[in-house]
C-alpha cells in the first residue's frame, strides 16, 4: 500500500557531482506512491556538456523510477531548462513514463494544481541565457565548497546540516528579490487560469505556503536542500526535508510528518 498519494521532485541534476543520488534513493524507498511527478532538471544536460559525472547511484535512480512506472505507479516527467532537449518529446511516452510540457494534478480534496518546472517565469533564463549559465557554474561551485565545509564540520564534531548556497541566497538581496518575483509571477499565472495553486521547482528554494488564497509549493532540489513535496491520501501537502527525516528512520519506516503541511483549510508553513 502506498505511503503517500503523490510524490513531487525536481532539480535532481543527474550527471553532475553535486547530485545527491544516494539521499534521493533513500527518500524514494521510504515514499512509495500512486503518482510520481518529475518536475524538471532531472538530468543536467547543461553541466554534462562541460563534463559528465555518472555514478552507480545515479544509474540506480533511473532504474528505480523505471521500476516504479512498470509496477503501475503513474510517472509523469515535465522537462526543465537543464533537460529542455526532452521537450521535443512532450505528449509522448518513454515506456511507462509520460512526458508533458506541463500537467494539472487534482488532489484528493479536489484542488487543481499546475505542475511545471518554472523556468518560463524566470526572465533571466528566458532572455539572458549566458547569465543563467554563469549563475549555474557559480551555484555548482558553492555546492562543491559546501561539501568540503560539511566534511570539516563533521571532523570538528559540529552537528546538523548547513547550506552555504542557502546562506548565500538568504544574504544576497537580489537573490531574494528574484525568488519573490518568481513566486508572484507563477501565482499570477495560476490565478489567470482559474487553478488552485502550483507545484514547481527551478529556483532551488523549497517552499510550501499559501499566497493570496492559492497554493505555492516548490520542490527544492537534490543537490543542496534534498527536499520534496508529497500529497497524503486526504489531499494534504507536505514538504519533506530529507536531512530532517533521515536521522530518525533508524533503518525502519516512520510516519511521514515534517512541520510543513498544507491542506484544505490548514495554515501554511513555508521553508527557506
């Protein structure tokens, strides 16, 4: 029996050293579902054009997703800007995986949510690709530096996960302004289409909250924050922060339940 009704992940960036494939595999084992939505940048063709890193764990991620699809789980892939070459195959299927430019998911409690990667609402990516590529290189550098810092913190006995990339985003006002402009743009689009909310990715900034009565959920990523959105059988949405959940598993399943929950009538709790 599935643990949750639906799982939403984005920004895995397979093909890069920054991809935390082992953490993603552990998460997928703990969260079987009826629906699995892959919301873009699952494979990083941008980075792979410069250099390719493909670990056994990354290969297993692909096999795991294919296996879930074969066993009856509905798997829908919405390509992002880093795997935009696959947009040529939208409205087709690779085996049991559907490829869609966007998708509307209806929750168990009747809400209609737009599923999209989100780059269509990023003016930098749309109109200044070279700036986006430069930013991608800088972000990857921060993530790699963060790996060294995490190792150093462990050697010094400092507990807990600390994100250099997340710290930089919180400290740089232009980055925060971009994030809020992105959220506003997405919500405006959703309202115009008469939908109840959106689940997206792209900006590597996990969130689950209500904006002017509409749901805004961002999956985050699997290179830094290791976060995902899940839907429970009653339609409640939850943001899972794997670094928070994993230490409490002890090799056994635990009931899903981190603080960020959003359902019909519930108050939202965001992250970032």
